[in-house]
């Protein structure tokens, strides 16, 4: 049982090691930024929709307020017309009352639309804040990605250099240099020895030549004396 557990742990460790090698942090970061940009695009669409709704509600509320003011103006005109005798007062009051009812309905719709507008505007502000935060995060991560790429290139270069240096056989190089040093010293010694031999040989030859030169001079002097005697140039003994 323990053996199987050990085998399982070894396989699990190996799997994690392979996964770590397969997962490129730069690619993962790039994918994360793409996902954030996709989220940002969707958030921008939602923000545009919420803003459009808020704008429409505000416009509808303003239209209802204008309608309310118009009904109020019409009710006043009806009463003024009745007061001047242009219309029966009872009829004017009835129509004015209807106009005021329309005004009240418009006021209620305007109030409801204004409440909806404020809610939509609040949602728009909150969503806009999140969109800006997401934009800042994306910008931050993109800047960090630039730094991460530079660090990754530097790390890769350092890894290659260190790997190359680690493969250098320093002991073998030192041994080769020592061998070359010994060889050079041996050659220098041989050169010096040949130089001494050459000097020694040259001295012996000089001595011999010098001795021979002395004998030749003596022989030449003797021959000269004999020749002078023969010619009678020297007195007889």
C-alpha cells in the first residue's frame, strides 16, 4: 500500500513539474489581459445601455412636466374665458377640472419617471466607476507585462550564460595550461642547453685555430730565414 502511495506521489510531482514547464507566465498574463479587455467591452456596453435609459427617463420626465404646465395653463385660460363671458362658467370649471386632473396625472408620471431616472443615474455612476477601475487595472497589468517580458528575456539570457559557464571544464583547462607550461619550460631548457653546447664548441674551435695559426707563423718564419741564407742575404754563422 505504501509503495503505491509513493508511486502516486512521484507521478503527481512529475505531473506538476510538467505543468509548470508548460505554463508560460507571460502567455498566461496576456490571456488574463485579453479576458479583462473582454469584460471591459461588455461593461462598456452595459454602461451605454444604462446611460441611454437614464437619458430617456430624464427626457420623459421633462416632457411630463411640460405637459403638466400646459394643462395648468389651459385650465387658467378656460376660467379666464368664462370670466370674460366667452364660455359658460360651469362648463369652463368642468373642463378646467379635467385639465387639472390631467395635470396631476402628468405630475405623478413625471415624479415616477424622475425617481426611475435617479436610480438609473446612480447605477450608471456606479458602473462607470467600475469601468474606470477596470481600465486602470488593464493599463497597470499591461505595463507590468512589459516589465515581465524584459525580465524574462534577461533571465533567459542569464540562464544560457550560466549554463554555458557551468559546462566549462575548469579542471581540464587548468591541467592543459599546466601541461603547456611544462612543455614551454622544457623547450626553453633545451634551447638554453643547445646554446651552451654551441658556445662550448665555438670556444674549442677558436683555441684550435689559434694554436694552428701560431704554428703556421713559426713555420713561415723558418722558411723565410732559409730563403734569406740561400740568397746570401744573411751573414754566415
